[in-house]
C-alpha cells in the first residue's frame, strides 16, 4: 500500500486563513458523526414506531452499552490523530507509517478482545443496568449481536483517526454516508417488514458498520497515502505504540468513566420504571445529536492544533480555539432553544407513546442548559488534546463525573415527585467547575 500520491483533499492547517479551513474540516466531521449517530438513532426510531415500550427500552439500554465502547475506542484513537498530525505538521513524514502500524496492532487486538468477551458480559451488564424485566432478553440479544460487529467499530474509528490526522475529513463522511443509507434500509426491512424488532435493528447496525470499513479500505487502496507505508511498517513499533497509549489512555480513561457515570444515571432512572427508562433513552439519543456540534469542533481542533504544535505555531493554535468556541456557541443557542421549548416534537421522532414523549422532554429541558456549556468545554478539550496535554483533562473529567454528576443524580431521584428534569440537571452542574479549571490552565 506504499504510495505518495498528491492529496488535494487534505487542508493546510499550518498556513493561510484559520476559520475557513477549520470549518471546512469540522463540517465533514460533523456530517460523519451525525450519520454515525443515526446508526443507533434509526434503530430506536424505527423500533419506537413499530415496536413496544419494552423494545424501545431494550434498544436504548443496548445502545448505551455500545456507545460506551465506541466512545472509548474513539477516545483512544485520538492519540493516533494527534501523533500523526504532529508528524505531518513538523514535516516528519518518515515516522508517520510507524504511527499507523501501531494503530493497526493496538486496535486490532482491542477489537478482538471486545468481540470475544462482550457476548459473555451481556447478561451481567443488563443485570447491572437494571434493565426492566420486559426488556431484559431483548437487550441481551441486541448487545450480543452488536458485539460481533465490535471489530468493525474499532476499524472504522482507527481509519477515521488516520484520515483526520492527514487533514482529510471527507473520506470518513463518504464511507459512513453510504453505509448509513444501507443501515436505514436494513432497519426498515428487518424491523418494520420482518417484525424482528430489537434483534433486527442490531443485525442491520452490524452490517452497516462492516460496509463503512470496507469502503474506507477501498478508498485508501485507490488514493494511497501522502507518505510511505509498506510491509516494513507492519512490524510492531513499540515506541509508537507507547506514544499512542500515552496520549490516548488519559482521554480513554476519562471517557470510560464519564460514560459509566451516565450509565449509573440510566440505572437510577431504570429503577423508577419502564416509562422513565424509555423516556431517558429517547432523550439521551437526542442529546447525542445535540453534542455532535461541539464534539466535531473538538475533534477538528485537535487535528488543527496538533499540526500547528508540530510546526511550533502556538499563537495560530490559540486563535483556532477562539474561532471554534464562537462557531460552536452560535449553533448551541439554536439547539438549546429547541430542546427546552420544543423537546416534545424532538422526542416524538423516537416514540409514539405520549408518556414516553413527556418523560423525554422533561429530561431534555435540563440538557438545554448543558448544551450551552459544552460548546465551551469541548473546544477547550480539543485544544489541550491537540497540544498533547491529555492528563489534566482526564482528572477534571473524572472528578466532575463521580464527584458531582452521579451523587447529584442520586439525590434528585429521591425528590418526590420524581422529575427527570431534576435528575438531568446533574450534567450541567458538572461543567462550570471543569471549564474554570481548563481556562485557568490555558491562561
């Protein structure tokens, strides 16, 4: 696969304007994330239309487990994006192939471990989540089937991190767009026509993930890479592996524990009842979309800053942070308005049950507040990740998750009558302290 063809799709991050290339890079990242999120959302939407509340709860809980795994893998792959971006920014393309080799070995092993172990953990996980009895078996089936596609989840995130590190965010968008169309078709056929409910949704998701990986590999084989990569790079480069882990593990550890904190909240809500469980599942799915804008700017900023840090242009990296915050917050204002005042319309996309819609809207009103805050928070995180300063972000994220979010959610669940709005407030309460800490380090 050795090739040094000219890549016109890659953007220049180290010279020229800042805002335009940043937006041109962030928009395809956002598009890819929106479409990738549709995997679980389409599952929930179609199951909500053609299944029962138990099916909705099963898919919602199953998606939360799979999202945790995806989030962890995606976080670890940021190490590959940053290292590759820094090498390209500094002009050291000779070692870029070693970074990709480290990613292949590291994530290949991780994918196999998840694929083998997760089917055995499905029942214990559903038990720990306190999945409602009527949804328990369906949830186990969903997780088990999706676990067989774990290797594709890993492969797609690694390939995406490589493309982003090279300054190409369009290729991941293209591959996931094609796969998503097939996923929607598969969901409709297996769930709506064949009546397979949550099981059909899981099968369609796995097939779509496999297709997205195949498309990425085909594109790489056609386009080649902007640096040399051949058989000699397929050996295990332990230095590159350690460098990837040093950058990626703090982000991964934080992401894992933050995701676990949301799962704990899901457990708290599951204990309230089936309607609350389904309502929070719908709201969390919608909040996943809401978070995509700041998350896409965070990922784009990581790649942008990494290349400029490699080129030692730190002022340019700081200006990119300011532009990212301004753009992200502008969009957050619209999303917060929709979530707070029209959350019923949004929740209605995923369920036809009036009680589930009402519960989902109640939770979304709290997320409206969170939406404004994360537009700042995620940009700070992207900046520090691009600089390679991932450990501080890990500490503040962990303290916020289990020092504030979980205890507050538990206390609010004891307030009568139970309100998903009050429980949801546990999330935005974390962010003010985290943002002050990140801003202090930046200054």
